[in-house]
C-alpha cells in the first residue's frame, strides 16, 4: 500500500512528463493549425508528416514509455558532488558522489564533509539533462526522486509502472547516475603521488562542485541581507565575504562543465587565503586640490619620466611595434599606480572627504571616498550619475600630457582622448568589482 507522500511524488513525476509533452505538442499543434488554416493549397504530404510526428510525440510522452526511455538514458549522466571537468574541460574519467559520513572524526577544516546536505551536480551528456531534472527537481515534502533512489526506495515508481518488474527496471536504470562501472582517471586530470609507508598512492583530486555551490549560495544570502532596504532585517548585523576572487569555468558555455556550473554562470568564488602583509595605509589627500598634483605625482614621477626619456630617444624614428608596445606598457603602469593609490585611500573611514580640509574636486571625492555614499544621500546620487569616471580619466590624461611635454614631445588631443578612454574603462571595471565584493 502506497503512502500519501509516495502517491503525490508519483503524481508529480507524471506531471513533469506531461509538462515536457505539452511544450513539444503545443509547438506542433501551432504548425498544424497554421498549415490547415492557410489560404494557400494545403501541402498534404507536409500535413501528414506533422500529424504523424504529433502522434509519435504523444506516444513517446506516455509516462510508461518516457520513463523506460529515461531509465535507459540515465547512464549518460551522473549526479555527483565532485566533478572532473572542472579540472579540464576535455578530461574523461570518474566523477564522485559523496555522502556525508557522520562517523568521520570532526576537525577544524572546512570541506565537503562540513556540509549537512551537499548540493548535487549533474554532469554528462547535455541531451540527457532532462533525466537529471526529473531526479533532482521533482520533489515532494523536501524529498526528490533521487533521494528515494539513494535510499533504495522504489515505491514512487510502482504506481506508474504496469508491473513490479518494470518499476524495478526503471529503478536499476536510474541508479546508474550515482555510480560508474569503471573507476578511471585521464591524462588531462591532475594526479599526485602521495607517499604511503615505503610506497606511493596515485591520487586524482576532483573539484568539489557541491562545496563551491555552498559558498555561492551563502554569499548570495549575505548580499541579500546587506542590500535589503528594510533596516530591521539588518538590525542584528550581517557578514560579508570580502576580497573574493572569481574563477570561471566553461567560458561562454558553462553548461558544458555541469548543471550547477551553468546555474552559477560559470563562477566559482575563491576565499582570500593569502597570508597577512603589512601595508602602510595611505593618508587621505587633504589640503590639496587634486591627487594628480600631490600624492599621485610623487608615486608616478619616476615611471612617467622613464617613459618621457624613451619617447624622446625614439622621437625621430618611425613608429614601430616596439615603440608602441613600450608606450602602452608605460601608460598601463601609470594606470596601475593610479588604481593602487585609489584602493589604498578606499581603506579610510567613510566620509573623510566631508572634512573642511578636503579641497578635492567633486569627481575626485566620488572616486576616492565611495563609502561616503552610505552616509550622504546627495553624494550617492552624484555617484549613480556615473559621470565622474570620465572626468577623473580626463584629469589623468591632462596630467600625463603635461608630464610628457618637452622640447621634443607635444602630446595633444589624440593622446588625451585615447588615455581618457583607457582610464575611464578601468575606473568602471574597478568600481563594478568594488560593489561586487565589498
């Protein structure tokens, strides 16, 4: 006798199949109606083909037929917690499904074993992902069909099958998503010789997609609290993951790596594990009209003079790749010094630019004291206009033209526009990154 829970899960399995059928049949139905309602003479051969295709799809999506096919295709995918394709997109070998073991001794390390319910990823043939979605997304009372299969519980399949034997065949087919017949590594996988007594074990580390998903979900949760407009929600305080790095997988096709990687947009967040270093915190630029006349000029002076000297030596020569590359490298270095200076000043307390001693232009205040937007609504509105990027970039270009100018060099509007575009782009990128991770 089936419980109400099992009957409901069985019903949801049928609903999932019928939902997929509706999408296919609706499209065919529209094509048939368009053809039969056309004012032109009906192409009977095309109409009969469409009608036959419609009947074939109806037959294919009968629950018994679809589940039989799905069970046979299940071996084309795997439900895993640790996947190989993150190591190399063309690597072929074993993936692992890891279930937390409560018997393991506790330790101070954070790992997949720290997760009570690790997220399950789907890897394999993209054409069989519908099977993975059936197993993972069809749920009732928090339990998926995959959970029942892991627990060796065949009961959700019995009400749909014609016979007990058929339900068992489906069950055995679906079980293949959790295991691999042959354990294997691959030449593109990473391998480590690990010393054991007088011998070695060859280890093949896999990427913990389930752990990556846990970090991704936690960061998303924390950011929702951080940017919630309801102050009562944040009254007890909240945490953030600062200084994260982003590692991407799959390029423009993250789905080729795995299902969870696709949901994450290919992003994997790396926690800051660098050892602490002693950094001198830059003082706020007070009592100066521009950092380009004071702090930045002092930091960049040596590099800009090196660039000026080089260009003067090459003044009478035709422009070559070597000259253009050196000039580009020099300007890139100066931009890097600029961004590094700004990052250091950003560590100052929010609102330092509100001091009477601050004589900077508004655009430089917006650039160097972004946290002031949390305290000053008018300042925030000016930041959101996004005009300051171009203004700061133009100030940099004017400064650079002035510093490079000599008896031989006379950089003008062409150079000014080029450098303004470069710097403005970098300012926008760093501003976007600052909002993303802080």
